[in-house]
């Protein structure tokens, strides 16, 4: 049985959270002398002298409408990277508990676990980049607090089989973290619509990808109310700054434009696949549900360095297990993609 209290670290269960001035004061007032801010304001901008809303209520309300998920099920982090770190700190006892990750996958699960002295059990994806359910079952022990699944997965680009994820949700009684950073580029539905079916689910999304706001650092965790309350309890009080909250509110008004942009990126992805597949140096392009492609190429290191010389940076994943010989290429604007193809053609000519 899933028992949140049992999963939670003892010290976090007992923790008395920091209570900020803005947490304690709820009403309307004209004069704020409670938070040791600078009432004069900055000479640079007069309106950033006050601490922001610690619980980002307006942003969450707007996100709730867009995502069809109640605001109480939403946590905002300084990027999903902060959500990952907070989950580890809430549930994993350093030096004692462990998590399961399924490489090749997003690197921060492991780094964040290492920072927190949490053991990482690695259960590689199958050669088809799907979950190895038997191996995951074997890896789970009494101290396995979380399983991180990334779908669509970075760097492979594919979505994990939904049935496999459901089998884990139904049979594993720790927290199942499903990182959906790239979900908007995929053909599949988000697990955010299934929060009520699984007490042990935590879905991560981000404004860094489809929304085009990586610099604002806003990541989203969707989970049961008790899990969200725990995350709120341990986060730094003002983790989403005022400028980000304001800009995100503006951006969230533009769902239509964002959807148009997503469609354009998906279209560009198709065209890039087509053009790459015609090149002699490209051996295989893995199917992608994301805004990037994993391509097996003839000489990954050589191409990587050649592109760098031409001012184009891609990600060399050729040393990563199951991604041998592969480059990860983000879908760019039509001009950027054209430039990439031009340089790849030039590289191919050079070696022939
Ligand atoms: C799978 C995955 N999750 C999370 C992140 C980080 O997102 P954020 O910018 O919200 O920290 C990335 C960034 O590349 C990613 O690939």
C-alpha cells in the first residue's frame, strides 16, 4: 500500500517550516513594514522592492485553468530541476534510501541524487528505449523511495509505453515521478489527467520547452495535495521571483500562440528528419516525440567538432550507453535548420 507518511523522511515530517512575513499577513494593507524590504525601492526599478508571493497563487490559478488540474495539485519550482531536488530531499534519507532511474535519461536525476547522498540504482532502457519492467521490479527494495521515468525521454526522444508506466503505478508503492518536459511535442496525453487515479504519481512539466521560457526558470510538479504540501513546506520561501511570475502570467495568456509555435516545431522536426535522412553521414534517426532528434551518424566526434567550428552546437551523446555514435540535435528555426543541413552536407563532401 502507498503510505505517504512512511515514505516521508522523519525530519521533514517533524519540520516546522519557515514562516515568511508574506505567509503570515493575508489581508489588504498600504504600508508594509513587516519584511525588512527597502520601502524606498531600487533606483533601477521602483516596483521590485517587495518579496513576491511565496505560493505564486495567480500563476497557479492560471495554470490550473490551462491544464485542467486544481491549483492545490500544483507546485512551482525554480525550473523542474528544483522540483527534482525537493522531491529527493523530502523522501530520501541520505546514505540510506535509493531511487531508480532508467538510462539513458535526463542527467539531473542522478546528479541531484548524488548531491543529496542518495544511492542511484540504474535500470537501463531496453535497446528499443522502453522500460525493462522485470529488471525494475528486481531493483526495487525496501529503501527505494522513487522511480524516475522520463517520457518523452531525453536524450532518446521517444515516449515510454503508457501500459508499462501504469503497471509501475499500480504495483510500486513509492513515488513514481513522470518527467513530461517534452509532452507538448508528443502525440500522447499527459498523466496530469490521472492524478486522482494514483496517489503515488508526481508529474513534472516545465515552461522551458514548449512555452519557450527557459530563462525564467519555472518548472511544475503535479501531484496529490499532501505531496504538494510537503514540497511547499521545504522549498525556499520565494523560489519563483517576481519578474518571472509577472512574465509567466503574460505568457500564459498566449496559449493560442504557443500551440501554433508547437505545431511549427513539430512540422520543422518532420522536415529536419526528412533532410537529415538524405545525408550520407546520417545512419539512423530515432523516432522523436520531442523537440530534438537523436541521430546516429558516421563520425559523431568529427561532425560535432566540425559543426562547432562553424558556430553550431549540438549535443554529443556518442559515449552514452545505448546512444553510441549519436548526436542529439534540437529542432531549431527554419533558418537554423537550413544552416545545419548546409554544414552537414559540406562535412560529407569533405570526407568523400
Ligand atoms: C527531461 C528533462 N527534464 C527537466 C529538464 C529541466 O527543465 P527546467 O528548465 O524546468 O529545469 C530538462 C532540460 O533539458 C529535461 O530534458
